[in-house]
C-alpha cells in the first residue's frame, strides 16, 4: 500500500474516532488517575479480587483429574502445573459451590486443549504458518461453552455477525464484522414500545432495504483474531464492535453499562478490553497526571493531536466540575439515571483490563473465570433493559434526539454482480490490502471509500459457497504465504 494511501487511512481513522467520541486511548486499569470513578472500581472488582475456584482444582489426586491422569495422555503433562497454580493464594478455594465445580469441570478439557493446541501450532509454524481460524477455533469452543451453554441461554455466542457502526460520512463503512460476539437476548426490551423511527438506534445490527431493525439483542462481548498478529489492527476491530454496542446501550437509556472485548494478537496473547460511556466533564485525579500519561496508549498518531480537542479530552480538559456535578463517582450499574444524567454521557473510554496467554493453562483458566464473572453483569443488564417501559426512551428522544441519529442508513439492495466480476474484484482488493500487513484484511479496517451498495455487494457475493467470504478473504488464504522472519530460529515464540 502506498504511503499516500496509508496516510489517508490514518486520517480517516482519526476522523471516525473523533466522530464517535472516543478519546483514542487504551487506559490502564491500575492508573490512579481514574481510580475513584465507579466504572473503574467495578472493573477492578472483577479482575483484582481473588478468583474463586473449586477446591478440587488444587488437588492433583481429586477424582475430577482422574481421566487426565489415567487416560488422556495428551493432556496429562499439563494438569500438574495447573493444580499447583490453583493452590496459590491468588485463587480462593470453594468446596461448597456445586455449580462452580460443575462448570469448571466442564471447561477443563477445553482449557487444556487450548494450551495443547498452542504448542501444536508452534511445532510446525516455520513451514506451515497457522492461519486465523487455526488459532481461534478452540477459543470459539470455550466461548460457546461459557456463553451458550453455561449461561442457560442468558447470553448467546455467535460468529461472524455484522454490526452497524456510526460513521462521519458516506465514505466510511457503516458496518463491522468481528470474528465473534456474545449477545444478551432482550426480546422483552423497550424497543417493542418505541416509535418506529427510533428502532434503528436501538439495534446493533445493520438493516437492508425496508427490513425492520432487529432490536432483540444487545452486544456484551466482542472477539477478534488477526492472522497478521497485529495488536493495533485487532484492537481497532474490537473497538468498532464496542462502539456499536455502546451507542445501542445509550439509546436504550443505559450509557453506564460496561461492554467487553477480546483482542488476539502476537500469536498467543488474548487481551481483554472494557468500554463504557462517561460524562465529557469526567472528573480525574489531578494529583496523578504523570501516571495517566505513562499508562495510556493510543492507536492514533501523535501528529495533529494537539489540534484535536476530543482526542485530548482526557488530558485534563475534562477536569471541570466535581463529582457531585457529574454524579459519576456515585453511580454504579444499579443506579437509575435521569434524562439529565444520560445527556452528560457523551465520551467513550476504553480500558485494558487483563492479558492472558494461550500458552499457559492457568492463564486460560483466568480468562474463563473472568468471562464467567461478567455473566452476572450481563444478567443484571438484561433485567434493567427489559424492566424499562419505554417511557425513558420516549423522553430521551425528545430532549436528546441526536442519541437516536447514530444508526447509518439501511443498505440498499443492488443487482448482484456476475461471479467472475466479483471474484476479480475480490482478488484485486486482496492484493492491495496485503501490501501492508499491519492493516486489517477486513473490508472496513481501512475505513476506505465504499458506498452502501458496494458494502451490500460484498456481503451478498459472499453467500454462494463456504469459501466465499468478505472481500478478499479467500484470496488472502490462497495466494499469500505468511512466514515470519522473526520466527526463524526463535525457540521462545508461540508454543
């Protein structure tokens, strides 16, 4: 990709970031600058308290380990380390919670499989580089277990679901397609009582033509894998999914809800993000400015930030008013917000809350336990949304109508192109995209100039066969050989 095209992509990304009102930062959860805020306290509670595990997990002689000790040879070498890790003080042992015991026992073979699979992929990675699907399918299986089955259908896990995203102009894509999402079903939500013209904003899904908006699901967790192993590209994709989720939540009247995402990068790293809305005059701890500067990272380039008030909004410009003015520090997920409260929530913040390794069984266990904990929040959010009678949405739409204008227009059906033309277009797009391996291969990653009709063509052209996917995906797999020079002779890489 030429330097001019790269610069255009960066400018377009910056424009989108400013438009959706994200400050562009990946905040660190241990940053004292934000430690007094309620959403930070909630997130710290999730990740810093001792994780609760069944007592048997710390005992290698327990009956639950017997199949691995005596029969499952491929997993046998991992259970000793896992049982020793579970014995440390980081984990609180519980011998009485039968539900916890049963669920951890159910997920144990998947946790061990992810560990074993990571080692297996590394064994031949020099000559047969693993692709995106090679790395993601065992994690997808764990996600399906924790969301689809163990939640008793309170959360639903699905792969490759298209989400609508706000956009500054018609030149920006109106949708994104994460590898997987966990959805909270809200069939009895307030959308059933809302005016028809408000429904698009109450949905996370794009519309096509005159089809009504689907408002029965809210995004809880977004997952993205990148075969390029690029941290920045994977984070961009997850953030777009989180932005879709947050705009839907705010339109539903719940901007203080948290949404989560898993970012895969560096071959075996699974980084968990959390995002929420905050008031634009978010109070910060002015005594810790250096800590904030040292503990944030950004996907935006430093050039031009000084002239961007929104990108710099977390650098002290928000520190107006006090806690009582915004109410942020006193509010938690159980608080009912007034119309005036909701109107203040107009800035998105994203946190890195934990990082896990697919190469260590105890680390995958920690990821599972974190996802399991967030099911409690998901259930709480479901009840809050479904208990809303629609009055809040009606009043909010009158006093803050811009909250309901975020949804892009529906994709317009167009005549399907001939297969040969479609394939030629896909291949051409692939060649251009693969010239820069840090950019995502997803069609919306570069925020390129694609009309809605072109987007719909890309979607419809992917339908005829199992190997025809979003722009260029098949061509990428077929014609590009991903061999990483840094892997040659590196015995400390991805196990």
